C-alpha cells in the first residue's frame, strides 16, 4: 500500500508542477515523469488485486 500512496502523491505533485511550468522542454520532461509514475501506480494496483500487497510491484 505504501507504493500506492507514494505514487499518488507523486502524481499530484507532477500535475501541480506541470500546471505551473512555462518552459516547454521542462513541461515535456515533467509529463514523461508523470506517465512513468502513473505506470508505477497501475502496476502497484494490479499487484494488490492479484496478491493483496504491492510489494511485488
């Protein structure tokens, strides 16, 4: 469950940073990091649904 908490917090932070960023290159990098974090969250949620824990994600 800790991985889910961290991923959700990171997603929230990346969304906040993206909304405030004016530099297109930095914004693109933040969007890539956001996508990676969303993938981590999805993997953790799948692990929880299959095993009851996100530790294997």
